[in-house]
C-alpha cells in the first residue's frame, strides 16, 4: 500500500520542484501537515497506526517465508505406514457422504465411491442427505440401485439440519459399523485406490486421521478456477506438508481422508459451534495425543467453484470458521504441554485471516498519510516501508510459487498467474474481513454450502442455466468503489511518470475490480435467467 504513498509523495516533491515559490509559502505557513515540520497528535496517530499494521502484516509474511524454507527442507520425508494389513486383516471402513441439495453431482459421487477397490464385505456407505429439493428422490433412487447390486449402502435423510454438516456426520456415526470412517464431500471423485493408500497408516494405533491432497477436476476451466487452483495448492503443498512433517498440528480439511472412529469419539465428537467443524475436531484430537498423517503425493480429485459468488461464500465460510476455532481453542492450545514452536504455529494458523481487515485499514490510511508524509523523501520510504512490504507481499509470491513449482512440470504459465493470485486475495478483503469481524463479535450465521454443477469440460456452459447460484449482496459496490479509487491513483502515477508504482497499484485495481464486477455480472445473469424461466412457465 505504501507504494501508493510513494506515488503521491513524489507528486508533491515534483510539484515543489516546478513551483518553488508556492512550496516556500506553504513552508512558512503554520500547517501541521508534515512530520518534517511538526509532529502533532494527528501525525503520530496516523504514522503509529500505519507502521503498526505494516509490521503485523510483515510478521505474518515472515511466517510464510519460514514455511517455504521448511517445505524445501522436509519435502522428501514422506510418511510411511508402521506396517501393512493383510487382505484378511483390512479394517472395516464406513464411507460417509454428506449432502445438501447436490442434484447435479450425487450420481457421479456414488459411482466413484462404489468403484473403490476395497473388500465389499468390509465397506459400508452412508449417504447423509439433508437436502430439501430434487436431490432427495435422486439420491434415494441411486442408493437403492447400488443396494440391489450388493453394496452395503444406506440412505439417511434428515429434515432437521441441526449442526449442518457436523450434525449429519454425527448422526451417521450412531449407526456406522466401521472402525474407520472415510469422508468425501459431494464435489469429490475419489480414485479407486484411495482407501488402500490411507488404511495401512492405521496399523499404528496412535494414528487418528490420514488425509490426501486435493487436486482439481476443472482447474483450467476459466481464470477464476486457475487462480483458485494456485491458492489451494499453496495450502495443500506448503502449509499442510510443513505442519505435518515438522511435528506440528495440521487440520483435516473436511473430506478426502479417513478418521479412526475412536479418535472422533474420544476427542469430543463432531461439534457444530463453528463453521469449520473439521478444523475444530482436528485440533481437539491432536491435543489428545492422536497422530495425523498427510499424503502430499497422493491426491483426491475435486470440483472447484466456477462462479465468483460461490467462491466468495466458500472463502468467507473458511475465514469465519477458522477464526471461530481460534477463539475457541487458542487458550487451550497455549495452556497445553506443547513445544513453543507448535503453539506459535497454531497461533499463526488460527489468526492469519486478521490480515483482511488490516488490509482494508491500510487502504483507508492512504489519504491521511498523504497529509502527514507528503514531503518525506525517497530514502525515508526505502528505509521504513520497503523492508516491511517485502515480507508482507513478496512472501506471498514465494508461498504460492512453491506450490506451482512442486506440482507442475510446465511451470511457466502458472507462475505468470501469481500476480493475479495476489490481486484475487486483495479483492477478497471486504468479504473475508466481514467474516472475521462476525466471528470476533460472536455473530452466528448458518453453514453456507458451495454449489456444485458437475463442470468437468472446459467448454461446458450448462452450469449457467442450473440452480443454486448465490446473490451478490452489497459488497460488490464497495469493491468497485475501491477499484475506481486505485484507477485514479494509477492515472496520477502515469501523469507524474511514477511508472515503478504501476504494477503494485494495478494489483489492487484488478483485484477489487475483478471481484466486484464479476459479482455484479453473475447476479445480472441470475436475474435474467430467472425472468426467462418465469416467462417460459407463463407461456
């Protein structure tokens, strides 16, 4: 953000160079607008707030850089099972499939699950359906089809969505017969060998959970899915690997993994006082002493959102849920007999989303900073601003670039997307900041599902005519307003030939503009589609 300040301060310097008489007159006037002349209470307040926020963001950036360093250090230390089950000793597994209004993907999910290579007599499938639409009949009929084919499969429908996903999992566990419980969300297409890859880790009686990395069926569908893929890969490649292989805690991501039933029960079961029940249970279980296993090089394919409002809702749910878990668990984590390294790791993990409201705050400070620092020179900015900006921004490139570098053989195209990934993260600031603030003040909201449309082919446009699209709300207007603000800043920078600031300002312009504009366009299409359907019904 301070590069915008640099552009504006340089504008003032250039003005003084062109009109020295005006600047001399201003200097003689009793205006307290620069720390070079007088530091009053307003000046100190703005500068203290600005550098405090930048310092906090830089600390979190330094934590990301440490994660990148640790990843390259530990990347080859893949976990190995303590032993291997013989075919006759393989444990009974219950696969739980939580659903809520998933009419487009339920058949794909059940087809993939019934094709998993595992002894049928040791496999139970539970379809945990809380749906309120056509999914109910479709799921029930599909379950009946596979039951006639000889599968031990059960359809469990709730009309009361108490606890949402956590409540459905808890309800299914009451009748589950497996000593291990595998969970797959509706947007996943598990591979046939997934259970065998995970099950052998449970030869160790202390292993409570084992999970695979997510991969992406439709990662190349459009610009949004390409950017999402990079963001998710950063989490699953760097964060999860480092936390697991350095002896820290990592969280089960809600799907694509297996739990030991006893670990769930001994750790307090599925609780639904947060929106991220998976993170909550994960840390409670690890505090109990259960070991977790993360398989970086084994993946479970999934479908990611192709529409912007669904993506924002998903990110908002994750941001709010993790902050809720932090408020619930951090005191217990700090009181536990854990190494300081693990406690610090959990602190950064559970409070990292505070960066979103801080990002907005730094944006709002720009005009006051212009008044306070307009006559400050380039070297002062280099001394104070640039080191902090390095850790708070360049660390993001290292973090997501590591995920791309590790997974992709053709790295260049995806590496070129990294600036846009940063812009997308900036564009989420208002949506995610709202989620964080709601968590901090204790404002409860329901579990907002991410709609799935079974989009697998790059040219598939059928999802635009399907149900479940989300409305935009009022935030896109605020996002577009900030985009216009940064467009004006870019225009000033061009006018004053401050070309070095343009890449940075462009990230903010694109991020806010892309998120806001796409949200409005999607809502317009939704309204048009509804009107068209109503006209067809009326005709």
